[in-house]
């Protein structure tokens, strides 16, 4: 095997290890994470008028777009091994997400979600901010770092006038 193929195999191995352990410990289950990201991006693109009503990004789109983010960083910032390791991971996860989306595979079973209630856009944004802050707090606690959010914190409304 040539050095080029040895190096490629090494990058694949590193990426596989990171996807299955480090990144999962840092960010949680990729299926859930990519699902959440696709919902946020869909909402944002619709609000900006860049995505028509009824169209939505899916988990495999998230993987492709994250790969493009890494490609852009490489194009403007030069070589970093981490870029290529992450691109391998996003490609593998994108393939897995696409298989799940086509029904060829299934994600890990999850408990039945609670019935959804309709919320205003502000309520939805506030709820997602609270969820994100709680996730950050949990991560900070796991790492023994200080937690900066307070229990009574309420995100400012996007429609309330500033004053």
C-alpha cells in the first residue's frame, strides 16, 4: 500500500473513531442533532423567503451543507487535517441519514414524543433557546466548567420593542 493510501486509511479510521465517540459525547446522537439542525435551517430559510412553503431540509442535507462549510473553510483558510477528518465524518453520516430517510435503515428507537401543542413563533424560538441553553449547561457541568445561565432566565421576545 502506498503512503497516500495509508494516510487515507488513517484519516478514515480517525474520523470513524471521532464520529462514534468524541462527537457523540460532545453533541449527542447525530440522528437527533441533524434532525434539530434541519428544522432550524428550514425555519430560517422559510422566514427569509429562500425556501418555499412545504419544502424542508432533511438530515442528509445537513450533512451535505456541513461538508460544504468545511470545503469553504479549506478554500479560504488553507490546509487543516481536521477539515478532512470532519468531511469524511459528514459524508458517512449523510449516507446513513439518507438510508434512514429512504427506509433502508432505522434510527435507534426513541420514546414516543409528547403531543405537540401549537405555539407562536416567539414561543417556539424561546423554547428552542431554552433547550439549547439547557444542553449547554449539561455539557458545561459534565466538563466541570462554570454554568452561566440562571434558572429564571427568559430569552427576550423577538417582537418586543427594545427600550
